[in-house]
């Protein structure tokens, strides 16, 4: 029993650069660590304690406790939590879903097909001193680029209007697990949010109340931080424009910050794949 509490205390120790977590999220992290260490019964207890402390229990945590219950052949818990998963699939706010669908269509359009091709040409030409910026091809690409920037700005404003109207990000609690990613993707693509100054209050509240997991929370923060500041706190966003040349010390610090958030994957290497550099993680 002593080892169990030591395990929990280690994982709950905070890092100065990491987000301060509430008791519910700390218990969720402790439950995950206990599960990894093989303390199945204690992990179940920690999960269920966290469930009572948090406003919304995300489906990812429900999947974890079902997995543990199956190891114990606990039919009552399996039945109870599968019922909860089924309930979480339902969209409870059809008006919000319609608004998200509308914005998502515009968001997809400017990131695919002809927009994507013209966008790539525009950026490549700007980086090439020999590229003719008075050519028809470049001017056509610039039209697409400028149009995409206007559409993206409108999407971001529409998203902010939704967050204000809905009292923050509620994710799957509002539109169901099936459509959650469409909503989350709009937050993820808010790439002009310099150092997360605009969205962070919404993200912090969503994490505290359970509408975002620590993993999805760090993904958004790191992506926006990287696209606007050129760095990341947890280095959890894996797609990079160039090799960041992280030192062993910086990698170790990022891994510790991850662990403090209950993310146990570690950076193993950074490798070039095609036009991008990718952060490769190990469990």
C-alpha cells in the first residue's frame, strides 16, 4: 500500500512550467499511473473519486475504467460505464452542431484541394529568391492565399462567438462523441493565437471541468505556441517545419512536463519525413 501512495505522489508533483491541475485531474493522473503499475483496484478507486469531483467525465476516462473493470471481470461496472458511453454519443445541442458544421466546411475547404496546392506554391515562391513574384501563377496563388486568410479570420471570430455564447468549450458534452473532433479541430486550427493569449482562458476552464483531457489540452497549446512563437512547452505537437535542435536537457524537461500532466509518452527522436520534421514518441 505504501508503494501505491509513493507512486501517486511522484506523478502528482508539479513542474513550474506546467499547468496547475485541480484535484480531479490529479486523481485522474494518479489513476492512470496506478493502472500502468498494475494496481488495478486502486486505479478504479482513483478514477471513481475523480469522477465525483469533476463537472464532466470525458469518454476517454470511461474507456479506461471499462478496461480495468474487464480485467477484474466486474460485470456491474462494465454495464454501468458502457451505458454512460452510449449516452455520451448523443448530440444534446443540435443548433450548436449546425453552427460547427457550417464553420467546419469552410475550414476544410481552405486546407484541401486547390487551396492547399496554391497555398504551398505561394509559400514556396516567397521562400525562393529566384521565383518570379510578378508571374500569373504567383499572383493567382496569392489570391487564394489572401482569400484563405479572410475565411480563416472569419472562422476564428465565429468560433469565439460560439465560445462566448455557450459559456466556454463543452466539446462532446454538447454535441456528442461522434462530432466532438469537428469542434475540437476548430480550436486546434486557431493558429494565429499568439502564445495562446486568446483561447487559453477557455482551454484552462475546459481542462479544469473535464471537457478537455490533458492530452488534447497540451496539443492545442503546443500547436499554437509553435506556430506563433516557434517553441512548445510539452513538445506534444508532432509536426515541425524544421529541426528544433532540442538538447538532451530540453527533451528531459519536456518529458517531465508531460508526465506532470499525465502524458507518459516520451520524446525518443526528431526525424525528417518528406517536407516535415516529426517528433517521434515512445510509450
